[in-house]
């Protein structure tokens, strides 16, 4: 195994190991600080992070606003306070070593307000911003305002080229690195384009090589590329290290830091990671963001799959083969189905899926009464956690704070489920089955990697030192 040497990133020399940012309350200031203390780049999530009262107790994020707009303001306030708290924890633990990065999602609700509010109160604590889930054109401008480095997350050279030509060339000196996130293997939200087949993963090497070629055209030959998604052990990436064609490369680990002593996820979640098998992580398109995302194929995902399969097209008037009248809702308003679809609907109703919910695509899905009530309640309680949400039809840019479409019951409230799983009772196995559990596709390797034998859970430092060996 080649020796892992330090590289220059974010204005300093660091070891090329980066902690991947993981959404709501999962990448905390504690894990970030310990990772940075080892000499790498630690990352805390600035996506509705946890905050604490004066006694240091967790503040539960409760919403009291009567309107979605009011609750959106509460969410932004929570997010800023949480981001500040996590940045302070990370800085205190790191002792000034390594780099501390804040991770945001461009499509999260109030993204610019949140990261601006955090950086205004954490000057000297945060060294960089990583950002994906969308095309964050204004990321460089925000970084320049606070003199921190920025790290866009892309899944193709084409995406980076668009960002550079439109905005980033103006703040070239603060571009700390470019994160290439494998859209097939990374956990959480992924950057698959409409032209890419989710069932046909592509080798990342030629894609990253194409990204480096574009970066060299822009004079960025020495700006590090951070490989993210599918990275488990560096011995498997030895051909990438000190490769003159690729230039300086760092490696991002998102899934492995979940199973550390400092990781804030519940103990039951850590134990579940040990039981996963190949194929247990499912690349799906149920997210209210509209992006593909990778999550454990648990009861939560399976219910969404079944909900989407119990779906038929309808017309408001009889036309073509849509001639069978069917009543929807409490008032039984008439729509028209084909005869085969009507037969399917009767079978679903006999199985207890008696509630028909309209989608924006002129289809009906069928769910049990309890699920219909849950969907409706979650839509009503929307707090605008995304810039655009297809589940609730929220839009922070719309004149009435809606996206002009019907709310889509085929999706779910992502804020609710991520908060619930992150803050579940440590022994609550049901919470793992009934909530969204993001994971990278290599998560099954916890069960076979001898490093985790006999129930061993490493500290962040023990994991970091293990990664340096290439194992």
C-alpha cells in the first residue's frame, strides 16, 4: 500500500481523508471535531442540526406557527442555532488541527439564509462549506463574503463546468476542492441525470478523469478532487493515489464514520448496520426533492414502493377506454378508470387499501385509512424544509409558498422521518423499520470487515488510523 501523504487543501496541508457530511443530526460537531483533530477534514451537517439549552440539553424542534410560512421561519432559526452549536463543538474538540467543514444542501429550505446565519456567528471556526443537492451557483459568493473555502459536490464534469463558467471563476482562489460524488454508490441524495441509467453503475475513474481534464482547462490542475461514494478502503483505490493523470485526490468517507463511538446515531442503528447484506441499500426516487436517493430497503421504503405500485390513471370525463365511473373522496366525486384498472382497485379495496389519493400526474394511489390520515397530517404540518417539496407542494419562492402543483402523496415528509430516526430511543428497533435510513451501498461491508469483529466499535481516531493503513 502506498504511503498516504498530505495534500494542500483549503489553504493548508492536511491528510487527504474527508468525513462525508450526512444530513439531519448525523454528522455532528463531535464527529467532525475528532476527525479534524486527526489531521483530516471533518464535516458537520448544517441541515437542521441539533441545538442545546444553557444546561446542554437537546432542544426538541417543535413548531408552533399557524402557517407554513411561520413554521419555515422557526425552522431557519433552529437550523442557524444548531449549525452554530455544532461548529463550536467541532472547533473545541479539534484544537485547531485539520479542517472543519459545514455541509449544506442547496435545495434545503432557506439554504442561503441558514449558512449565512451560521457563518456570521462562527468566524474563525469554520474553514469551508461543502454543498450539493442542486446547482449551488451562489456558493462561491457566500464563501467570498466570509473568506472561507468552498467545495461544490458534483457528479459529472459537465455540472462543474456549468458552475465554473457561470459563477465560480469569479472566486477561483477560494475553491478548496471539488467533490465528485458517485451517483450510484453514495448514500443519501444522488446526482443521477436523466440520461444516466440508475441500474447501470459506471466506473468512476473515467468520469473523474474527465472532470480533471475540464478543471485543467480552467487552470485548476492542482485543486484537489475529493472522491466520494463507494470508498471503503484505500487499498482498493491505490491506482488513484499519486496518479499524475488525476492530480491531487482526497477520499471522502460517509458511511464508515456512522459506526464509531462518537457517532450520534442510536445504538440500534449502529447494530443494524452490522446485519446488512449486499443489495440491502436501495436507490429510489421517492424523495420529495425529486432526486434519486440511496437508503436501506426497510419497511419504510417497502411501503413507499407498494404505495406507488397501487396506482392507476384516471380521467375526469369518460374518454377512450376510461369508461368505468369511480367515486373519489368523501364526496365521491366521479373520475373514470379502465375496466382492468377498476378490477385492480376492487382487489386493493378488499385488501384494506380503501382510500384513493390523487397525484399531480392524474393518477390515484390506494392506501389504508390510517396511512391516508398520516399523509394528510404530514402535508398540513409542512414547515418548508426544502426549497421545493413535491410531497407538500411547498415552494419558498412561490407567491403563495406553493409550487403550483398538487401535493404528491407518493412521497413523504423528509424532515419528520430524518428527525425521528436520528433521535429515536437507542433501543427502538421499530424506528429503524419505519423511517428513512440513508446509507451508502457499501454499508453491507460492516458485516464482513474483520475490523468490526466481535462487536467492535472504533473511536473516530481508531477508524482514521485504520484508514491510513489502507484497510
